[in-house]
C-alpha cells in the first residue's frame, strides 16, 4: 500500500540529502499542514510543499496524463488555488537537486518539467508561488493545495489538502524597472550561446538571450553588459582547470574589418541590438563596457598582450579583406582609433552618459593610473567604474572613478572613508561578493537567507546597489555538475540560473530569495522616504536581523560566524517584511 507523507515549509528552506542523517529535519515539516504568508499588492508569495512516499512514485504539477517507464507507479498531482480569487495566478515548480562540493545533493533548480520520479524515502520539494495583482483587495485570503493520488487507470482521489493564509497589505510594490536598488549582474552572452548550442550572435542566439534578459529584468537589473574586445578575462583562466575542462571565454560584440589601404570599418550592430533589447525590458540605467581596461592576462600560458606599445592587453580581432584572414591589432595607434570609434558610437546614440568603462579588480595602482590616463586622453567622454578588491584603490582613485564597487572586505577596511565618500563621489557606491568572502554569499552551500540578506545589508549600509559576476558563467555540464574549481570557487559561485532545454533559463531558490531581499531593500527605502524619523523606526528592523551593527565585523579576519552576525531564522525575515508593510500602509493612510 502506498503511504504518502506531506507538509509545508517556507520559501527559504533548502532540503539536502546524501549521507547519514542529513535532511532529517524535513520530517518536522510533515506535521505542518498550514502556513501563513504576507504580501503587498502587485507582489508574490511563495512556500514549499514537501512529499515523501514509502515507495517510488511520480509527482505532477500539471494536467497531462502520467505513466512511468518504471512500471505501475502511484502519481501524486498537486493543484493549488486561492479560494475566493481563483483567477490569481498560482505557479508550481518541482525543485531539482544539484551536487554540492561536499557531494551532498541540495535543492536549487526550479524545473519547468511538470512530472518527476521520486525514489522511496526521498523528500521531494515543490515550489508554490502566488501572484497578487495590483488591484487585489487588502485583507486575508485563504488558499489550498490539494493532493490527488491515482495509479494507472484508476480514478484520482483527493487524499489531502494543505492550507495557506495570505495577508495582503494595502501597499503596491514598485515594478522591477522602478526599483531604486542598482543591480548589476554581469551577463555572459558567449556562454549562453554555447550551452544552448546556437551560433554566437545568430537570430537563434538573440531569441535565447531575450529570455535571459527577461529573467534579469524581473530582478530589477539596471546594467547592460557589453564586451568590446576578445576574451577580456582570458576565460577566467579556464585552461588551468584540468579536472573539468570548461570553456568560459568571452567574445567581443564588435566586428572589425580592415579594407585595402589600411582603413578600418567598425560594425557595432550586434552591440546596439543587445543594448536596445535590454532597454526594451527596462534594463537601461547603465551600459558597462568590458575589454578596454585591466585585461586579465596569463602570459606564461600565451594569454598576454598583442600590441607591445600599448600598456594593456586589449585584443581587437579584425577581418583583413586583402587576404581573407582574421588578425589582431598590434599597435597602440590602431587600438586608440578603435576606442575613439566606440566612444563616437555611444555619443551618436545619445548613450554616453550611461556608459561606464569597467575595470575588474585592478591590483597595480601605478599601472591602473597609466591605463586610465591613456583612456581619458583617447576618449574623454567616458566615465569609469571599478570593482575593487584592494582597499588602497578607494582612497587613491576617489577623485577619478565615477562608480566605486568595493568587495565586502574592502567595505569593512575602508568603512569610515566610504561613509565620507557617499555624498561626494560623482556616481554610485555599491558592493560585491564573489568567491570571497565565505559569508554572506550565494553559494549552493550558503543558507538561502544569505541571498536575501544581500538587499537588506545594502540598505543598512546605505549603499546604492550590488554587483556579482556570476549570472551564467557555467562550467561545461552545469545541470550534471555545477561544482567547478573547488576549493577556489564554491559550487554556485558561477550562476544564479541554469540553461533550460527550451531556450529559457531555469530559475533557482537562490534567485527567488535574492529577489526577495531586493524587494526588502525597496520597502526599507519606502519607509525612509515616508518617515522623517525613519532611522529610529528602522532600528527594530536592524535589531531583528543584524546581530552586529558594526560593518567591520563582517571582515573575514574578525573570525565571526554567520549566526553571530545575522539571523538565519526565516520567521525573523517574515516578521520584518510584515513590519515594513505595516509602516508603509500606516504612513500612506495618514498622508491620504
């Protein structure tokens, strides 16, 4: 006889399994058959259903017939709806697992597949997400997830119902395009073409790219990533990772042709098309240009400079019409002419004020200054943005860089200076994490609440936004093996989404929790604008979530554990969200 256990848990739960008692905590949730949620209008609410059978079965979140090649297996079909508002969209995704660096299987991927096979004794989580329309009536609505079971040609039987209460506050969430949070997740268009097996910059490639741009726009992405030379990161030195060969090389969006007589023609149409596609989806605050400064090199492996008389390793590939061969520019004069043409392209399109020439983690102050000075002389209209992992760069370039993006340990090192610079720098002040520091971060091994904490910590530090390099920098077979370059990179360091077989990205639990944190940032900002005494009112928020108010405590050298710095209890975050919504609701009622 087939026996099914079932229960509910929150959106930040990450089930894992693979050894001894790991994952045993899921048993606690089989006693939980109802859950309460809080949301705004034009918002979303989510939770997870957990299922476990005493023998193998299939689970389905769609309406198609289900038969298994493994034999006559029970099928559990889930149906979810908000009782009095059946028209409200409710989406369900079966959650898939990836193998972490420690070989444990951990929940991460939100599948588009409607049916999966579940092994006996294995816990299968399902993501349930309710979309609340803008015209929703405030108040508590009740909904239900029904579980229908049948085998083969039997009639389905509704064996259980799980309930949820949804408290909708009279607050309208801003659209992602309206977010004040400046989100900069770098895009890797070349890797997307590889994993979806479409030719680089082809029509098919742009169709796939559009799906990824849509997913970024849902997060409130503000920056368009464009590549203006060949392999500016030298493929992250992927050629040095011999135990899992993966192609991470990044290719230019500009086609260059050299005519007889030596004149160059520059074709910016691919770059223009990509920029305009991003603009179409509200990603229009910044155009970040990579490949013009601080090129990553590995001369001993052949990845060095091409033009000996230029102080950076810029690699501009062109097609020589005289002999039909591809070549690289080998003189500083040629490279400078190219940079001037690129500047003119942005000027003619009236985009120049949004353009930022980005340097990723320069390490030599003198050399970086030399490169900057040459760029300023060559293309005086450009503004500059720097991802900083050497603290001395903050003070050294405070009058020359437009946008500063220090890594979290540098924020800690230069916290007092950054507070002074906040109102004096010409551009934005943001922060980032990458493979470092260990906490907080967005690895597979990281608690999901750390993905959410990013937005909250940004608000607490009063910074403009957050940067990460990793949206789609997948290794060779990301769905099979996401662990890559461990221990230097932890699994998940390279991505927030996975390549789907239908040409769309598969979202993740990390993506959803990261998005929730960005929304928390927006709610905190709304409170700041609505209340003259917002600092006092927000103290309750910080007290609930942050166990240390001293940002310097977040430096790895302090040796603090995550639980000493911030809450890892979902109930705290749920409570804070309700508090923020109630503060906004109250202020808006008073103002009206």
